[in-house]
C-alpha cells in the first residue's frame, strides 16, 4: 500500500518526537511492504519565522492532498510571554482544525499494566481504566466572538454552539458507544450555561435513535472529580471544546504520564493524528521527551485511516514491551536509567524488525 502522509512537526519537542514516529512507521512499512510518501510542511512558530503565518496555505494544500496528517506540537514561550503578540502559533493549530473540518478529537485514556504503580493515583482506582473522550474541536469558546471594551479594561470570550455542531459530535459519540460498552456520558454545565442546555437537549433528542445506549448527563465539575476518583465508571464521554481540553489533560494522569496519550482529530476530510501533550519548550532539542504519545498516534493512524490493524497492533505491542522492560524516557524512569528520545525510537524499530 502507498501511504501519503503530511508531516507537521511544529515547535518545541515536536520535531524530535515526530522523528521517532517516522522511524517507527518506516520500520512498519518495511516489515509489511508499504511505501510511505512523507510530505513535510511548516506549522506553528516555525512557520511564523519562515513565512509569517502559523498555518500557511501551502501547508493546508499539502494536508488536503494527503491521506492522513501526523502532527507534533505547537507553541513557543516567546509568544506565551507576550500577550500583545498579534500572530500566535496556536492560531495555526486552530485554523488547521477549522479549515480541515476536524470537528471531533478522539482522546483515549487507558492504563498500561507495567506502569500502574507510576500513576500518582492509587492502583485500585485506576486499574482497568479504558475510556475515550470525544472533544468537540471547532466550536465553542475557542472560536466564538472575543474582544475588549471599556478602553481595554473589559475582555470577553463567547461560547457559541449550534444544534448541527453538537449533533455531529454526539452522533460520533453514540456510534463509538455502540462499538464499546454502550455507555455514553454527556459532560456539560447545564445548570448554568445556555450552550450546555442546548447540548443536553440535542443529545437527549438523539437518544431514541440509539435505544441500546445508556446515556448519563453529568456536570463538568463533578466529572473532574469522579474522573480521578472512579475513572473506571466511564467509557465514552462527549463534551464541548474547552471542557474537553481541560478534562483530557487531567485524564492523562491516570495513564502515568502525559507523554503517553495519543489522539485523532477527525471530520469531513483528512484526519489528523497528534499527541495530546504540548510543545514542552523546556525540553526542546534535549532528546529527553517521551515519544510514545506520537508513536501511538501513528498507530491510531495505521488502524483508523488505512485500516491496517496488524501494523497498528504491532506498534502497540512493542510500545508495551518497551514499558515492561523500562526502556523509557525520564518522565517514567523513576530515578532509574532514563533513555533518550531517540534511543527509545531506535529500540522500538529494532523490535519491529526482529
Ligand atoms: C490541545 C492544546 C491546544 C488546545 C492548544 C495548544 C491551542 O492544548 O491540543 O489540547 O487548547 O486545543
Ligand atoms: Mn490541551
């Protein structure tokens, strides 16, 4: 099979972790007789530096031509510390999501048996956790009207959703629930927010189409608590953009490290695969970041976009093995030997080709 993959390394640790995912994907291609045509393109601060735009048209065209997009991370402290910056790397990510129609961000949270003691949470609470967040990705407060008034002394951001946006995300949630344990949780703040009340109303009206799915409605503050108390009680959760951003960072703690959790952003066109972590600028260029979230994102890509299940499974298998044998970067090394980002990549390649 010939796979056309747009490669967006981005900023910070992005290029380093992407490089490992490329190595691993190339090893898979070699083993299973595929050819990968990598199509690199600029995004984020790197793109601002080169062409003054965090998501240039050329990058968008490359994404549209590809079968799938593999993405590293976006963000640079130079912009974080300058609230007056007009052009920001994150705008590139948001534009990319919007222009590619990536309205659903699939963020699984699962535990690795060999890491169960590394989580700051108690083993008996997190054992067996296997849940998926479907985060709405192209609406809500991220894209609503914002601005300043009162001579700049008042600022506002608005959260807007329409029924169509909620419905298409919710349908994905119901469909995923049907393939899993038929349990769906709608996370909102319907006791306060009008947009949440529309979420609830819309999801409720879909219930009759999926009579087998057991739907619960929970407030986001309560979910934030129960997520670390009883993560096992959840299976598929659907929520709006900002709640999903916050809750999925929280959920990553269950697995033991933020450096482990992959994600897929899907919509009407090409899907994009990316780790849920950010650009971690303090670690950039040091070869110490955990590449597994990106490598597991590549595994999701092989399975979801290309329907290459065996390939995907092999990646997950060697990743499990690396964790069992403690071939891990410093975030997971617990005072023991820490391997470099590139060494973890090399080890996985060797195992795949064995
Ligand atoms: C994420 C990130 C982004 C988001 C940032 C970098 C804009 O935190 O993918 O979760 O908030 O969506
Ligand atoms: Mn985030």
